[in-house]
C-alpha cells in the first residue's frame, strides 16, 4: 500500500492548549503536524511563527513538523524556523525572488524543502525545480483560512505532478491542503496524493465520547485510504 501520511493542520486546533492538542492528535494516529504561517501580507490572515514551533519541540513533540510558509518575503524567516525544529519548510514560488536559492537555503539549514502551488498557479516552475524538492504541496483552497470548500480541478494538477515525480523516479512527497475530509480523501489519494493536510476535517471531528481523542475520524480516513491502496493493487 502507498505510504499515506495524515497531517492535521493546527490552524483548527485549540490554540490555548496547542501542545496538548498536538499530543492528542498524534496519539490518535496522525503522522505529521502541519504548521500554517500567515503574515497578513501574502495572505489576509495572521497566525504563528518560529517561537511557537520551538515551544512545540520543547513541549516534547518529536513527529515531523511541516511548516507551510504563507509569507512574503520568505528567506529571512527560514533560518529561524530551522532553529525552531521545522522538518519540512514549504513556500509559495510567487513569494520568493529566487526560487532555487530559497530551496537551497532551506536545505542548507538542514530541513526538507518544498514548493506550494495555489489553485490558480501553474506548475511550470517545477520543470527546473522538481528534482530539488522533497515535497510539492498543492493548495485545494485559496490560502488564508481553514474550513473552505475543496476545489476539484486541483485533482488534475495532482495527476500531473504525480506523473512527473514517478517518471523522474524522484523521492518527493505530494501533499494536498484545503477542504480534505473523510468523505473525499479516497478520491484525492486516487489522484496520486500521498500526504493529506486536514484542519477542520480532523479537529472538527473529535471523538464524541472524549474530546481529547481523534481516533474515530482518523480511523475513518485510514479506512478510506486503505480502499485506494488495494484498488491500486499495491
Ligand atoms: C489554508 C491552510 C490550511 C488550512 C486547511 O490556507 O494552509 O492548512 O488549515 O484547513 P481545512 O482542512 O479546514 O481546509
Ligand atoms: Zn497549510
């Protein structure tokens, strides 16, 4: 079966007890913490920075932290996130003057690097940069807020990038972000995605019997993914 990973977006968590929320969602079976950084400039919202990433590491989070930068400029803040314990750092190519240099900067800081594509952003920059990427993140909503509706045509982009990664035999994760829930995760996986960000889909689906647990929703997502794994004959 494909190596599917589920990445809860903490944008939908309870920020007053963020460490505990991360512990709980990981203990319930999530793989990666998706960490949304917004600057009220590149996107019309303001969230969290390196201090919060560092605090989560000090709290004891050992799972990969997937830092999604929705900021412009990007370069100045990258070393701060590397020091704060980021595993992946992804950025939007529109927000960097020199995309390849920014990828090199992230890798030089010892992190995994990736590019993020808004729904309306073409993929052409991948012609020269895909072999340098550890991750490609396709936005299936316009970035800035959780709880928006999934944009279906992004699945065509997913199929295109999956083909590019496979044709070139690259070790690169293909992630999707926005509007992913248990009821569409299988269709998304069938389009070639292997890493699934979900904010409201997971944090809005706490166990009814215990609001600190997310096993029910995560199991539902895994069951859906298992169907795709077997359909592919993997
Ligand atoms: C949107 C963020 C997402 C967001 C996803 O700009 O990048 O990570 O939290 O939230 P949902 O899954 O609720 O669409
Ligand atoms: Zn995100």
